[in-house]
């Protein structure tokens, strides 16, 4: 992880812009914080209470999820920066000075995270027993395992039989594309990635089943849009600011600084960019209903919107300026389509529900993949003791008063083990 | 007899099973999407809302917070803090009706929450 000056400038711009948007109450990244913001804007809670809530909601995820999963990776998890924008923006005063303070602190913090992660990696590199190479094993299971998530989501939504059908089609298309996916058409060599193609087939099945769910005469979403027209207009009023933010997010995604989650992160680490783009797209589809509905009822948008801008970044990774422009257009489009898309969910109740199941399934698949990857990494660092360590860490964490985020338990455990063997080595209790 | 609706986004089936085990015939449980679940509570078709997600407040409580207001909602477990039995009892006593928690903490939270709601 070595950052160029240009990369540091763009990440500073992102952190700065993000913190300012939060400071002005235009957008926040944490979906849980969004509903609290109007409570403040409309004077029911104080800035202090809002600040305390923002800290409670986001700090744990930054130090317990974003940062540990980014150590030793080639790309940082977006939560490390964007959740911090929530805290920085809200902790800065609510006036003109606050805009400047949040902008400056946001920029300094973002550069700090990048350089800090670089520093930690350099430090670990100097230790007598190197465990950074083993740490990269944490992401290995994700690279294949992520293709199963549509089948799991179908299972949660439509039951076991359709899940097995989806899993079988995913599996068969994987086998077929692995065997016949590379071919030559008039001297052009075409290589279709089996992971990417099987994921696409799985997603196709998932959407197909969801669209077939018939809606009644429900008007819940239209009602919401009508009740909260003023709040929707508030978001639309800020469309230009949000478009710039969308462009910046697409830009840092294109420059391979930020990934939206652990799944695309692991794929990018492995150089699988198109798979990462598809996985990011799938994740974004899962988040559209949640982001849109919370945005409509609060008048506060998401810093990265539906996170579709991350997909744009990965697609245009060779052309960062194009990524910025297209990202801005996409974010602008999201804001303008907010009401229309949400209303259409009444007619497609299966699609709205699919969002929930995608998020559950992603969390489950990712959780298991990272746990297994962590156990593999720990076993590589300390053969014989690794499995004991990671499983013990994972299960004991559940009993803790202040537990770590489950996704991060494995990686944190592995890093702790790496440091421990170095300490033991220092006392002559561990041989290389 | 109390009616509980399960919204939120994670582990809905597991939470349903758990509440049924804990509450037996005293509790009527239904599972809905987060939006419909909150609407059911708002329209007084049910008495309480519970939901789980990664953070205990995002997917779990976002719609409830937006439509019912902060006074009615509480996060019982976040990634960094799980409330204990006394704290959960106090939240129930203070009149909260919508509860969010993290998926991994479901078991410990519900073990305290369901009896507390039943004795209220």
C-alpha cells in the first residue's frame, strides 16, 4: 500500500467534502444515523446529543471493522473514511466556522488514515517473524465463495428448492466457463471469468424470482413519498453538492483507494476487477431500498448514495477523470429518481424485499468466508495453534461486554496472533 | 397476550423462533419488511417492534426512528455495546416500543427483552 501524492490529494478532497456535507446536514454515510439527523435539524435534540449518537454509532465500526480489515490490503474499506466523515462533520460547530473546521479535519484525517495504514504495514514488515503474507490469506475464501450469495439470498426469500436451483445453475455455469470460457474469435482471445459469469447467472435468477412476486394494491411507498415531499425536495435542492460527492467517491474508487466492502476489497486485492465491479453492483442493488426509503423519510441522503458510484469507479479505473464525471452524473440521477424508483417498489414488492435478503446473505457469506480465511491465516502463522486461536477468539468475543464486529473478529485475531508470536520470539519461546 | 412484529433485516426467522420459544402462547409474532413492520406498529396493529442488523440501529431501526421518533426507539445492542438485563428492563419501563440490536447479540438481548415485555 503505497500512496502517490495525487491519491493523497483526492482522498483529502473526499474526506473534506464528505465532512462538510455531514456538517451541513446534507448527507451522512451511516444508515442508522440518518434518521437521527432530522431530529436535530428540527430542534428536538441538541447538537451535543447528535454528536454523541454519531460517535456511538460509527466509532466502533471504524476501529472494529474498517481499519483492521484494511491493514495489509491493497485497498482501504470505505467505512474507515466515510464513517469518520459522519463524526467529524457533526462534531464540528454548526456555523460558517464549522464548515471550514470540518473540511480541514476531514482532509487531515483521511490522509492520516492512508499514511497510518502504510506506517503499520511498514512496521509489521520489520518484525522478526513476518505475518503480513499470511494475513493476505484472510481474503482467499471470499474470492470463490462470493458467487454463492445470490443462491443464499434466493433461499431466504423464496425457500430451499429455489435456492438449490440457483446454486446448481451458479455451480454449473462456473464449471462451464472454467472449461470453455476462454476462446478465440478472429484472432482476438476472449477470456470470460468463471467467477464473474457464474455470479451474473446467480444474480439473474435472484432478480427473476423477485420480479415474479406479485404485488397487491399496496401504496405504502407512494404514501411515504407523498407525506415526505418536503424532505425529498430538500435532497433535490442539494443535488449539485451530492453530484460532486458522487464524482469524488467514483474517483477514489477508480484510483483504487477505497472499496465499498470486504468482498470487492478481497477481489481487488487479487486483481479480479470485473468480478469486484459485479459484486459491488450486487451489493448496491441490495442497498437501494434501504438508502432510498431512509433518505425520503429524513431528507438526508447517503454520502455515497446507493454506493452505485463505486461500481462506476471500478469500471473506469483506467480513466479517473471519466470516473469522476460519470460518478457525478449517476449520483445526480439517483437524487432525481428518488421518488419515481421508490413509488415503483409498490408494484414490485419482491424487489424491495430482495434488498433485505441480499444484505443478510452478503453478511452471512462474508462472515463465514472471513472466519475461514482468518483460521487459515492463523494456522499459517502458528501451525497447530491457529485454529484454536481464531475459533476461541470468535466464540469468546460473543460473550464479551463490548464485542468486536463479528466480521472483524477473525482479522483482528490474526493480527493479535502475529504480534504475540513476535513477542514470544523475543523471549525465546517461539522459533521461526 | 402481546403482539410483536419483527422488522429490521437480519436473522428474522431465527428471531421469530427465539421469541416463540421465550414467550410461548403469551406472544403473537409476525415477520414483515422493515417499512411494513413500522407501519403496523404505528397503526397499533401490534404492540412492539424488534429488528436486527449489523449495527443495531441502521437497518434495524432506521424506519422506526424516522416514523415513530427517537423517544419510542432504542438500540439495545450495538457493535461496541450490549445492554445488560437491568438496562433493558429500564428501557422497557421507560416506555420504548421499538427495539434494535445486532444480529450476534439477538439471543442475549431477547432473553432479557421478551420476559420484560411480558411482565410490563
